[in-house]
């Protein structure tokens, strides 16, 4: 009596080769999809880190403004800061006596640029302790 396994290997109708090719192609598709997903995750992580760097530069520049200027009337129209991770250019405009509008253009060391619009209140200057 022939064993079932040997019967399928010696079968000349070609059942094993298409199954092997199908299994290998599914395996390669899964590997390719995993590699592509990993590359996309790396790109998204780099973009997220760049965004965090931009917000850090923005907060550093606003903190520098609060430390350098005691009152809002002393604010110049354009303020420029250069940090190790990038540069920030702030344009200030007085909206009312209590509110200042700031337009901050942040440029990182990787040449990524973003513009932030922010409102500053007079209370920020008076609460520096």
C-alpha cells in the first residue's frame, strides 16, 4: 500500500508546484507589506519629531519674549531669535490695549517652516514671578 504523502509527490498532475508558488507569493506579499508599513512609520515619526521641534522653538521664543520685555509697549514690531534647533521670526501687532497678536514663523534646522498665529494678553506680562 502506498503512503498518501508519496502519492501526492509522485502525482504528475502538478498539484504541489502551484500550492508552493501560491504559498511563497503570499509570504512575499506579507513581507513587502510589513516593510512598507515600517517605512511609513519611520516617516511619520520623523514628521512628528519635526512638529515637536517646531512647537518647542515657539515656546522657547515666547519665553524669551517674556523674559526680555517687561511691558508690552516695549515690544518691537519684529523679533528674531536663533536657537540651536532653528530660527523664529515673530511679528507683533497690537489689537487692543490688552491683547497683542503675534505671527511667528518657525524654521527648523531641517528647513521645515510653519507659521503660528498666537494672541498674547497683558496679564502674561504682569504675572511674571
